[in-house]
C-alpha cells in the first residue's frame, strides 16, 4: 500500500445534527422527541479506561444550543446510561427509548460526569428548537502521531508550525493527557473539546514528554490566523473523489457484523486507479470516520467529504475483519470519474437471481441461472447462500461485493443451506459468455456490454446506464439516507408507514419488474420512483386506497445503478433505495 505522511489540522467542526432541516419544512420533526446532543458510541476499551461499568452508553460530544439538553444543563463528555427506569444495554440503545417519547415529555436523564453519577430532569423538545448559528472555528494545530494508540496514557500528537499548540511549547511526540481538565483518550475527545471552543478562548493542556508530566496554557487561534503561515489552498474548491461503490447498513446487518456505529460506509466495490484503490481500501471495509470526524446520523460520508478538496490528505478510519485499520488517502478529483465498459466474456458471472423473502434470513435466498457456475456447484432454487470466499453474505450488497472482486476462471468458494443441510463447494467461476454459450466477443457485442458509470454527483448514486436483461440482474432493497431522500425531494426522517410486504421481482411476460406491497387502513396513495439522476420514471396516485398493490415498472430501461422509491399513504411515508446490478 502506498503510504503518505499525513498532517491533520485539528479544526473544530460544526456538526450538522438537527441543523440540516432549517431551510425545509419537515412537519414530521414536530411530532418527534428531540434531546439535542451529538454522541459517540465508545469502545469497551475506552469505557474501561474512563471507568464506566456499562460500555453501551452515549458519550456526549456536543450539546446543541437552545435544545432540551442545553436547557437542562447537559455537557460534553457526560456519559448517559439511562432515562427514567430504562438502562442502556447491548440491544437497548438510548435512541430506541427516545423514539417512543414525544415532545413535551418530562424524563429523568441519568449520566456520569467526571466520575460521579448525576440525574437531571429534562423536558424533551423538537428539532425545531435548534437555531442555526454562525460560528468561527477554533484551531489548535495538532495532528495524529503515527505511533498513536488508544491508551490511558493519552493521545500522542504532532504539532503544526506557527499554530497555537506550537506557540504553547508543544512538540512532536508529546502525549496529551487532558485539555481543560477533560481526559483525552481518543482523537474524538480532542475534536469534541476543541469544537466546543471559539478563537481566542483560553486552553490549558497537560501532557507528557519523555515520561515527564508538563503543562501548557495559551489561547486557541482561528484557521485564518494560522493559515497565513501554512500552504494556502486554491481559492476555487475542487470536489474530492474517492472511487468506491458502497451501501449503508441496516440495524439488523450492523448487529450481525458487530458494528456499534451504524452510520458508516460499507464498501461493496473499489474502482481501480482511484484514490480508494491507491489507499488500499477493499470490498467489505467499513469506513466509520475521516481524520477526527466520526460518522453519525446526520454526518455521513457525503457530508464529511464536503469538508475536503481534491488533493487533500486524510486518514480513513476503517473497520476490517472486526479490527481497526487507519489508511492514508489523497483524495482524487472529478477527472478520475470514468465510464468502464466491461466485456461480458471476461467478467465473472456466478448465475444467481435474488428471491425476495418476507422473513429475515442468515443469508441470501436465490434462484439459479441454467448452465451457470452456481448450477454446476449443485445449487437449486431456494438455496440460501451464507458465505462467499470467507465473506458473510447477509444481503445482495455482500453478494455483489464478493463476486465483483473475481475474474473469469478464478475460484469461488460458496457455503450455502439447501434442504436443511449446510454445504460447501469450490469451482472456477465462468463468464457471462460461457454461461450463455455465446461464442466469442462478436456475439456478446450483439447483446450489448454492461456499462458501469462511476458517478460523483451524490454518494451512492450511479449515472444512467444501458438497458439490462431483467432475468440476469440482482435487485436489492435497502434503507435510504436522509441526504438521498432530500435529493429526490422525498420526505426525510425515519419511515413511519407500515408496509406488510414490499417486493420487486422480474416479470418476464412484460419485460418489466413487478412491484407488490400491501397497506393497512385507508388513505390517499402516492408512489414515485426515481433513477440515480433524480429523474422520475414512475408515478402512481389513488384516492382512498387500501389493501394490496400490484403494478409493473420499467426499471431495466435505465440500466444498472441505484433507484429510489417513495410510498405515501395518508400522512405516513416509506422511502427505500433499490440497487440494480448485473450478475
């Protein structure tokens, strides 16, 4: 892997939780209880170092002004472990409790502060309480040392020239123990305390150097005050580009993977020759942060990438195989965007089709394409694939990620359940041409090549492609992010419409896809479907609708990529992402 020495300018960032809705009318926010904090789900090791017996609490990283938390007196680094009689646990997070409460409800919040237990009465509010504020960023001027490890001994740093930290006497290799009496265990702690400050505010630091404990005091600067001494970036910001295809995790999948932060980016493909490829990212990697920015509900990959420009250096915080990995990256730019034409006679093709299941399963239920590698392995319709090449396959994004890494002729090892028995088989994987018995590239040309366009207009979106064969595609339905919903002009926030069964499957008789679902109660129905370029490709409206819905939709004409659907019934809504990928 190419290794770059990365200087991180520790800049306090204005988190966007509760702020992004200020310029839009989100009426549903008025009915939802809102506490008004940003928080971190800390590791068991960090909980141990801080003396918390319960490692499943919420470690407050920001208290949003004018919200219920602010009015009640909650502070950064408070560790919330309960509300009223409820106590957090592995399967009982604070967010689940808040979802069952309403604005105006009075609760007792239990937390630790500086080693002591406290309880505060809080009257819950709404997101409408948030007042967007303009704030200058405090800038200390430290970077992560390449020998830093999470430790009770503090956080090892490098120091930026001409910064406040440099003027206070800090040096490369110093280990910061506290800032303004707050213990520093991880980089997120440093980000939290500096983000709470303003330029000119006093800062007191205790640190060690060569085993000797020392103290430093001074005032934090702004970026502008330090920038005159540092390399000035071009005035025109060039959008950064990473070069990945990715998905977001459902709560169910996050639990299965043992991931405590469900807001990260789950990589399903890394495009060759891009920043991600050069940094060493792999399919199945899970990005949880960039530098000192930690992914959260309203701070995902797209939001954080917006803080950078092409050519910027950063560190990607990655979970790989259950362990933590830090990868140096230099962001690319829009010129890295490419349209790759993949020859079907060279591309690995396993030969499976998704069968949607009403029940949650431990794998992916499939149908089998004749003459395919899957058929040669002995898979039959209804088989459930649980692992491919030692990767768990909880959903279709995992299937896609596993197969996209293979080339024609390479071995594919598949574990699957069939007839109540677990089986495993390994074979060289065929190409599409070999499966379909097409002789040579000329015949493949007559069927058309699969075009995969790498779009950077919005995270997770693909540009329009060529029509695809509906009998040879993967279709996966997953949750949609607030940012994607906003770009489609859908309702944002958690979906609150109960749909008994949403199914979208190939319908060979019409050459389209058959969409089916069922709704309880009676209300006006609206169904809208958009492609990745936010163009509406399907619309249906009906007054006083109830019961089952069934209609064909022509998704295949727009090619592979991401599609988005919004179902509104009365005053409730459901938004989903539909990923269409050729296999």
